[in-house]
C-alpha cells in the first residue's frame, strides 16, 4: 500500500482523474457538454484523450448524485408505473412521469445500439474531433438562445405526458454527438416544447438517469479490463469526485434557473466553441 501511495505515476493519475471527475460533475448537468470538456480539456493540458470508456465510467458518479438528489421523484415514478400496471391508473402524475422517462430513453438507447453494432470506429470518427466539437458547441449556443427566446415556459413536470417525454427523448438522442451536451439538448428541447426553465432542468436530470447509467455500465468492463490496482484507484477517485461535483452542480443550477435565464450558458458555449477553433488552428499551423 505504501508503494501505491508514494508512486509518482499513481499520484499523477489520481490527480488527473480527480480533475476529470470534477469537470464531469460540473459539466454533466450544466448545459455546456461534459463530453466536449472531457475530450478537449485533457488534450489542452497535454494529457491525451481519455476515451469513451473512461468518460462513460466516470459519468457513473453523476448518476449516483442525481439518483440521491431526486430519490423521492424516482421512487414515486417507479411506484406510479407499478400501480398503473396493476390498476390501470396511467393518468396519475407519478405514472405519467415514469412513462415519460421510459419513452424518452428509447431513442438514445436505439441510437446507441446502432452505433455499437454498425459504427465500430465511432470513437475515432471526425465527430469526436476538436473542430467538430467546437462547431457543435457554437450551433448549440444558437439553438439554446432560440429556445430561450421562443419557448412558452408554461409546462411543469406535474403535467408531463408520454408525448413530452418522447419529444425531449428525441432531442437527447443527439447527445451521442460530442459537443451537443445531453443536458443541453434536453433542456433546449424542453424549452422549445414549452417547459418552464427550472422544470425543464429537473426533467432533463431525471431523463438522464437511464441513459447515463446504461452507457456507464456498458463501458465498465472495457474501462477495467486488464487494469491493476494502480489503474483502478484513479477511476474510483474520478467517480467519487464526479458524484460530489454533480450534486453541487444540480443544486446550484436548479436554484439559478429559478430566478435567472439560460443566456449565460449561451454565451459560454459560443465563447468555448470559438476558443477551441482558435486553439486547434494554432496547434495545426505549427
């Protein structure tokens, strides 16, 4: 154990995964794209690309946080579906929420299966390049700004329907493209669908539970395959730091959107995309 603690390679990896976990926690639920930041920031710092498997496993920390934060909502929606199957009470609000989450998960699940089966080189495709992520971030800044201006902001999670869940779920499917942002595209789609800001964020968080959980569990084996104790410890640290940062991020965002618009995220995404393009142009022209 002493050798593990004093090993400079291990300490450096632990620090890097701690940073990645905090970065994941902050960016997973704030609509600025965790995948884009987990791809770009390590490259900028000279750490290399963590890869899809590592990113997906670290995201499990975010799932632990959102399940803990919304435990009562998730428990009630599960009970609602169970009661609906037994008694046919599908219009009860908890049943409707459970159905909306279930239907909203189907599109990204089907798209993920398609990529796994038929797009073997997705991890190294042009979609995961820095220029693509930058342009996607800029495009999403526009769409979020459009949603902020045009959204009716009337719907609440209490009135959610299966149709609402499917609409937001179709938006979530686009999150498989790096730079789109799962929370960003679901939040944006919900705003366009007429949701209130805070309610759109809440549903975005709840909808992410199945999608992120499935992605993390699928990649869990790949991330730990052939790993020894010195490689597993940094992953655990990354998951734990992601969980803590995610909890704080969720709590902050819900309180922020209660009294503020999402224009700060529009500005950030635009500036982040421009910065990435300039940085990539700079290193490519050397």
